[in-house]
C-alpha cells in the first residue's frame, strides 16, 4: 500500500481546519492510518531480512502467522495491529533497522512474535508462539502482560478454550476476559463511561515500554483506588462532553482508544499525544471532571492533526526558524506552533460552549480561559500565516482556522474575565522574553 494514494476530501479538509470534522472526517484519516500501520509492520519484516538481522527468521515466521490469522479473523488481527503503541514500536524498530535512528543491532524485529501471539489469543487460534520477554514480562499488545522476571523468552499457547504463557516451569493463564487481572497477569484495564446512550471506552496502558515517547509516564500501575478515581472522573467528564460538546465527544469516540497515566509536573497537570501513536493520549491523574473533559477536547485536536499531517504536508521542512507560542516556555518550529494553535482552537471552543453552563468561580474561569485561548490561538494563526513556512495547503488550513476564530474575538466577555485573561497573557510573554529574548515574529493585533 502507498500512503500517497490516500486523500482527504475537500469538505473534510476544511471541516477539520475549522476545528471540527466529526466522525466523517475521521473515516478518511483512519484509512490512511491503517495503510501506514500495515506499511510499518511489513517494513519491519522486510528490513530485518534485508540487513540479515539475527532475529530475521523469527520476524518472518511471526509475519506469516499474522497474515494467516488475518485471513480468518481480520477484526481480531487488526485490533492488535491498530493498537496505538504498536505504531511507536514498529516505527522505532524500522528506523533502527535502516540505520536512520540507532544501530540495527539494537533493534528487535523478533518482537513481531508478540503481535502474532496477541492475535492468536484474540482469535482463539490453536498454536504456540515463542515470544521475547521485555523488561521482565511478556507484553501482548492490546491485552496486557505476563510477569516473568529473569526470563529471556517464553511460549504463548492459545486454543479455543484456554490461553497461557509458559517459561521455565511457570505457567500463567490469561483470564477468559484478558482485561481483568489474574495470577501473574496484569491486564490493560478498561475505562468506560456512558451518558444518555453515548458510550466511550478506553484501555488504560500503564506498563508498555513504548506507552509515552517524549513524555514522563507514571512508573507504576495505578492502584485500585486510583483506578476508581479515573473511572468516576471520566463518567462526569463524559457527561460534560455529551451534554454540550457533541462533535468533540463524537471525535473522541472515533479516534482515542488508549489513555496513559503520566507523572504530574511539580505544579499543575500535564497531557500529551504521541506523534506516531494514533489513538493514544497521555495525561496525569485528572483532578476533576473539567480537566478530564478539556484535556480530551485538547488532545483530540492533536490526534486529528497528526493523522492529517501523514497525508497532507501543511508546513515546509524545518529551516531552524522558531516562533513565540503563548502556551509554551520555549520557541517553537512551524509544525510545533501549528500543533499548539490547532489544539488551543479546540480548548477555546470548549470553554466558549462551557462558559454558559457554569456559575460562580468556575464561570469566571470558563470565561477567562475562553478569552485567553481565543486570542492565543489567533496570534498563533497570524504568526503562521506571516512566517512563510506553510505549504499552500497549510495556508488554506490556517486561514480557515482564522475564519473560525475571528467572530469569537468579538464575543463579549466580562471585564473581570477579560482582565484575568490579558494579565495571564502579559505574564507569559514577559516570562518568555526573559528566557528567550524578543520573539523573531510577533504580528500586531
């Protein structure tokens, strides 16, 4: 398959650029992501053979088994291959095999066997697969891990009635519902929420080594009490999204499948969407439903834009130019500024709708955050349009973003909320100047 054959219909492109898109636009993005994932998996096997890697035979056998299982159980196989962190692993492994990032000898293409084993377990396919042990465990993507400290390899044996992991006389049975813990088995646990017929479900990944590239994942599993807090907070956040943010809720269901707990910063909270893990969002423990809801509204923007960038280049190759972003402490390249601007378009839109549903101190926060981020997103968009670092498609995309933002700038906000927003913006720019100097490009209002 060739990614260049994918295209985004003009209607969907401009719906995405306006800040939304819904499930319809995500259908085209999903198709491209599927091709990308299949190309990566096939590339790992091919590259391992081409460079004569020591694990090439294991990778080739695993690939053949995956293809065989896919013939009779396509949905079960795709549920493994589409798992977001498989994309991170496959890209990292392929780049190492090609010598583009790291030494080919450090790559482990034989870990394809874990994908084949996970597909076999899901399909209840009778077979036995030898798999590597990673960091003291057999990790089966989309399912969970079997704890086998001190081992290098293990066997995954699947059948219609039972699946188990075997090593050095130890047998760990995978529960009938693999998303429940069992002796020696740590599941990828579910987070579910429902509101007036609208449902969302995530897997909580707090153990995969590839779960948070570029971020600081929590270095332990959530306790039962912490898990209960996440579930209860998600239920309330889902009510917020479904009752006033239908398009966002629809996009979350259509694109985000995995949540990864992050280590919280010294102050506040954090969240992130890995560039090459479509469907995965990292966030620190949500302190309240509003943080959870606005984080999903924020990160779904990154999810959509990252997928779009795989099909349509919106920025020119990085030439070293860096720009002021009103939400970051460091100067940003054009693509980074585009990502942040698009995300804050979503944040401003969330608070624009939510502010009419709040009262008291939370209403002040909602109005001031709307004012703060509508102006910040507009500044980001104007900076991008003046930068000369956008492709023609990028210029059209950002111009459409501005069409959404311009009428928002005229919407009335109370004086206390506006003063609060402007003071936060002034403090940020002052702090940024002290750290980085005068911005190279700061368009006038």
